[in-house]
């Protein structure tokens, strides 16, 4: 048997790897596999996936990002999508100093291949202490410690993260949301991180609780909520989590239930918000989701058709503020392949920035008028978006196919407002 590992596109902006194997007298066998299955299939066909160590001071196939609350450090996941480096630890998370726009020397950790979303924990008594990364290649959530005030990333003091991988036991962990809760365990006050994980394949959503700094003490629970779960956001109004779907025309709300000692009793659906549609429109394939400042409205990037959905998450009783409407109230057409959403405070108003992958642009939306008010052209397809409202007043966009990050000025007093001012490579 002979085999070759190639690539093919799927879902427009995502890719899967094809392992093409041929047998004598039996023709061509084509196996489509996800990143989680690449190693096993390649091993069966004699394909060596062990390669070089990845570069630690470089951006390559960048996907997810998150920002330190001080605005000083930007954390970027390099996915090793092209399998240029060894499969088991060929991805990295780098730290970018936003003052210099340079990767911090010695701050990088190595992770598995096909990393996705990254989020920081939110302890009530201080700055974040840990980042959580969904890694499809090994089916894990990798827990990474922030050290030196966020300037460096570490796993138990080291730069390799094999000992910090929490298995999800479900296929293709992709989107991540994190919330931290104060609990009392054995008479001692501590913080428990709750990590919600969206699985791109299958119909499950995984919840994890990690007490304090004890990664080994994690608790795990899965719930069948929605197929093709993509992105997760937490409402600042009711504290519930909302997950989008690529394969179902709905947004699903859920919440975790924690026991008295911080153990995870389960993850439970609280609402299903249907995305109504009419032929030939499907309402399927929702991607990014983000809430406005008070949590009364969520914005959803949808591709069935290309549009921005307005999800009313305000109270059903205006006088008491109780209940949640959970209803799609408007749809705004978008350029091709809307992907991620950022909510930006500009002066005294909020604006919505939507990345359009195929259009290589950002679309600016006024949510009050529910109208497009501007477009920012980029040099390549934008992937993830992260907002810095304080330190520099910038919007960062990963440019997956350019191995770069676009820097956009969102300071309304600046002459370069809503323009791309730099590219980090």
C-alpha cells in the first residue's frame, strides 16, 4: 500500500487533510479525516508525521487570539495547519508585546497540531493566571500558565505542554469560553475555572472544571446540545453561555451546574433560539457570536445566507428585568463568508466589526441603525478578531493565509481611524 497526505478545502475557510491510499487491483481509497485522526491513519499507511521542531519566534497559520486585560500582551495560536512541523507539538502559542508589535523572546509554548480558540480565565481577585486552548490534533483543552505578569507562557514551568492537556473525549474541540467561580473546597476559598468546549464534529458540548492550579483535579461533563458547534460567548446579563452551530439553524443557550465543592454536576440547555429561514435560504452555518456591553443583544455571523443576525437577549419583563427573550429580531446582509465578530466602544456608541473571510475585509455595522456604515479592506482573509479598548485602541485580526496579524486603529480621534496601520509578521 502507498499513501500520500494532501489537503482539500471544506466549509470555505477551513481545511481537512486527505490521506489517499492505493491498493493493488482495488483502485483508489480516499479517506477524509480530521486532525484528530491524522496520526492513526498515517501510522497505518506508513506515513511518518514526525518532523522538525516548530519555530518559536514566528507566526505561521495563526488562528485564535486573546488579549491580556492590560492590553500589553496578545496571545496567538499557531495551528501548524500545513503540517510543516512535528504533529505532536508542532503548534505554538506566542506572546506578542503590543507596545513593540514583536514576539516576546522565551514566552512561547509548544502545543499540538490544529490549535483553535484560546481564552483566559477570569479570577475575581486579580489578573488572569491561565489560558485555555482547544487543540483538535490531540482532542484536548491545553491549560497554559501565565507567568511574569503575562509576558511568558508555561506548562508546569516548561515550554512543552504534554502534561497540561486535558482530554475532552470528544472529536474536534474548536471553540472555547471560560468563566471563573469562587468556591469553598474543604474549608478553603479557591477559584474554579469552568471551560466550555464546542466540538466541530459530533453533537456534543463539553464542560470542564479545573480547581485552582490543580490541572489533574479537573471534572468533565458532556451534553448533546447542537451539531457542529462552532463559537461560544457568555452573556454579561444572565451569565448563560450561547453556542452557534454550522449544521443546525439554531443558537443554543446553556449553563453549568457546580456542586458545593466546585465539582461539575452537568451542563444543561436553557433555551434554543431558532434561526428562521425560507427556501432557498437554509439559516445554517453560524460562526462567530458576541454580546453588546449590557448583554441585551447578541450578534451572530451566519452564512445561510451571508448575514449578521440580531439576537434579542434582553428581559421579557421590562419592569422587573426578569426573563430572557432569546429571539432573532433582524437580519442584515453581509459580504461573503462572515466569520468573527467584535463589539467596539467608539466614543459613546457601540459599533460591530464583522470579518468577511472571502471578501478579505471587515464590515462596520451600527447596531442601533442596523446598517453597514463602513468597510476596512485587508491584505488577506481575516480569521479571528480581538479588541483592545484601552491601551492602544486597536483591533487585531489574524490573517491565516499570510502568517500575519493585521492591526486596525479604532481610536475615533485618530486620523487613521478605521484603517489598517500595521501588519505583524
